[in-house]
C-alpha cells in the first residue's frame, strides 16, 4: 500500500514571496504519478501540477514548480511570487500507473495562507 | 464544458436515517471515483466505476454504503442507515478512459454530510 505524508499542516507566506510545501511518499511501485491539488476556501479542488515518475525533469506550471526526488521519495511544491488567490488547502497525491484509471492516495493536506 | 457536479452541497440528517448523494461527471468521462474526507483526516478513496461497472470498491467502509452508476452516466452513493462516523465531505471525481493513458481526475465541489 502507498502512503503520502505532508508534514506541514499549516503555512503562511507574504504576498510576492516564495513558499515550498513538502510531501513525501512511500511505495514499492516503479511507475506512478504524483499530483498537487489545490482547494480554495469554499471552492472545489483543482489540479495544480502533475509529475510522471519516469520523467527526470521537474514539472512546471507558471509560478508553480516541483522538486521531484525519486530516490528520496520526495515531491515538494514551490510557489513563486505568491498571490492572495493562492490561499488554499494543498493536497499531495499519488497514483499507480496502470495505463487506465486508478485511485488517488492523498496526504493530509497543508493549509496555506498568503498574507498581504 | 460543465465540470463535475454534486448534489446536495450540504446534508444534515439524524443517525439512522438514509441519505443519497449524487454525482454527475464530466460528459464522456467513463471513470468515476468517490472519495471521502472525515474531519481532520486524509481524503480516502471509496470506489471506482468504469462506465457502469465497479472496478474497485476496496475503500467502501461497510455494507451501509451502496454506490450505483446505472447507464454509466451519473452515480449515486447511498448511506443507510447513517451513523455519526459517516460525517464528512464526500467528493466525486471523473476522468476519461483512454487506452494507454493515465489522465487527471477532475473533482466536484463535494457534499458535506453531517450526521447528528
């Protein structure tokens, strides 16, 4: 079974600064996907970024980037130039790769507050 | 394109009553997932439909929970009889079924269930 751990229940950052959210996971699988989802207050969860384990290059989406360390089983999310709209719960998630559909295993979440 | 929708957004019932949650996936998405987040804990997988068939129901907590997806479109999750520990937020997600591709899951806003 897979486990995902987010060690920071809450974090805060000043607007325009950079913040890094931590995520570690445990698995015996060799092929898998990792995701960061964001859930703003009273709104639905949306995908921030995804990483295929077979890719060495770290995924990037605008101000969001990941530091994927496969050997260390670490998958942190860096948010650059933080904006007030980044205030949300952030969930790290793992999915086995079976070339079809599969369940997500989530971490406990990190509540991020961006302060003006 | 409409996203994943869930109904109701909130439900408050008494212990022993029955509640039915509904999820409408994104049109054309054959994969449909149910997840649950109990207060203060991780989001946990409940089950996975491929079209109208249950692909994986390993996360269903007990036989008080019944999920259906007649016709392979919308899905319902019935809890009967509800217990206090069933309180939480129930999320639905969907994704396309594409051969050889593991696609992103798109989430609905969730149904917040409170059992008194």
